[in-house]
């Protein structure tokens, strides 16, 4: 009879026998970026082996079944398609009373309140999940574009480079023109000196011829006298 009473107490009030265990969840919302994996922490405040218990995870807002652990394995039948194959728990951690739920590749629709529940112990708690939208490549690139007011400054730099290039070209053209003018003037000066020199040669030749003629004339006169 005593054994029967003890058995009934264990079946009807397991939480009392286990020392009044209760589920503990984070009080602050868990935030994650779209596409990342996330863990919703839940566990008992006493070390209880839950490997032989049924564990349920569900959405509080729409009553969708997110994950079920039953008879020592995952039970995918009651899980909705949105979470099937994306939710799991660490089976080894169940022996330590840890029933943390892991969701892979979080979607924006995953945002909401989640409830972890151990039916036999009648313990449960809720976790709030917030999934933020992932930044697109366009948004990221727009943050790296320099402000519009900096564009005139880049144009000024371009104008300065063009002005410097024009100044160099002008200087080179000026030097070339100066060189050409110098060469032309020098050529003219040399041409003007050539006639004078030729004239001097002619004058000296004429003078020499006249002098020779004068010398020959007295000689001829002496011969005639003889």
C-alpha cells in the first residue's frame, strides 16, 4: 500500500519530488541578423536529467509547434514546415537540464515569443526573439560613397592639374619660338657679314693690281730711253 501511494505521488506531483524545479529563460530579448543562427536559452534551475522527458518548443503568438523531443529523439511530425529541419537541441545537454533551442538561418518571420515546456514537470518559460533585416549590398556601398560636397574639391584638383599642364606646354612653346627666332637672326647676321668680307678682298686685289701696273710702267719707260 505504501509503495502504491509513493508511486501515485511521483506521477501526480513530480515537480515536488524533484525539489520544485522551474524553467529559467533570458529576460531580455535575443537579437539576431537575418540569415544567422541563433540559440534560445532555456534550462531548469536544478540539475535534472530530461533525456527521458518530453520537451516542447512553440510560438506563443500563433501557437505553431517549433520543436518536439519525445521518446529520446526529435519528433518532426507536429513541427510546422517553417521550422522543420531548422530547429534542434543538444541531446547530451538534456541530462543537465538544458533544453536550449537552436534555430538555423533565422528569417524575419521567426521574430516573436517562444515557449519552452516540459509537460511532465509542468515547467515552462518564454523567450523573445527579434530578427533584424540584413543590410543589402546597395546600402553598404552607399555608406562608403564620399559626401556630395567633396566632389567640387576633386574638380578643383583636376582644374589645377589642367592649369599646370597648360603652363608647362606654354613654356615649352615659348622656348621653342625663342630658339627659332634666335637662329633666324643669327643666320641673317652671318649673311650680312659675307658681302663686306668679299668686298675687302676685291679692293685689296684691285689695289695690288694697280700697284703692280705702276711698277711695270717705269720699267718700260727706262727701256725706251735706252
